[in-house]
C-alpha cells in the first residue's frame, strides 16, 4: 500500500471526463482502491476520486464518519467504501446547502447546493452490483466525488461566493460572530 500524490486544482487531470473501469476486479484496480483508501485516511478526508490521484477512471472511495452521521437520524456512519462505474440520480427536488472542502483544493471551503436524497448504483471491487439510497451528508459526499468523474470541482457548483473562502478566515469570522452573539468581547 502507498500514500498517493493528490492532484490540485489547476491540474488538467481534474477537468477530464473519466473513462469507465473496464475490469473492476483487475489486480491493478484492487491495488489502486487500497492505496486510495489509505491516502484518504492519511489526508484525512471523507472521499477521494481516482482522477484526484492522476487516474482518469470512474471510481471513488468515501466514508461517513460516525460524528458526521449522528447529526442526521436518516444517515448512519459508513465505513471505507468503493464504488466503481457509479451512476447517481437525485430523488425528488429537495436540495440542501452545506459546507464542502476538497483534498484537491486545500485549506478552503464553500457552501454548495446538493440534492438531499439520491439513489446510486455501480459495482464493488468484486465486480458485484451495488445499489442503494443515501441522504444528507452521505448523499453530499457521493455527489461531490461523482462530480470529479465528470471533471467538475465544487467551486463550479457554488451559487453564493460570499460563502467561499479560506478555512482559517472563515473559522475566525465564525468565532467573532459567536462572541458577538453571546455578548462577550
Ligand atoms: Ni473533491
């Protein structure tokens, strides 16, 4: 296993339409998945798509940490998971706004609109079909990673650029606002 180098925004590999994985059970794909999971954990991140490690193929890994899931009764934690040749479809029209970051755009985040509920299908690393539904944080992570396979980065989805910035500045602004609200100075 190995920690892989992560492509950063500006690298053309992140703008490509990725190709389907011809053989999901091939040994090199299995190795890629193991390395991507290790890289995601090391970063640390909650998702990583193959083009982010310079492999323009349609697969991504993700996880939903328990503490991110607990805020939402409809969504439990998800261990490290891979989905190969995925398809994602929104269920209903409902969208939600929330913060997103990306390992290819370090130290920044933005508020991004996403479908609240999705259904997905694809295959796992044994070539077996997988399908299911996801909501909220789980659905958001999958939509973000899926976008990478079509060369779409989250800033392309931002609708209000007042909510796009560097983590450090946004954290300081949020702290200042909270101090003001609680009457402290
Ligand atoms: Ni990303």
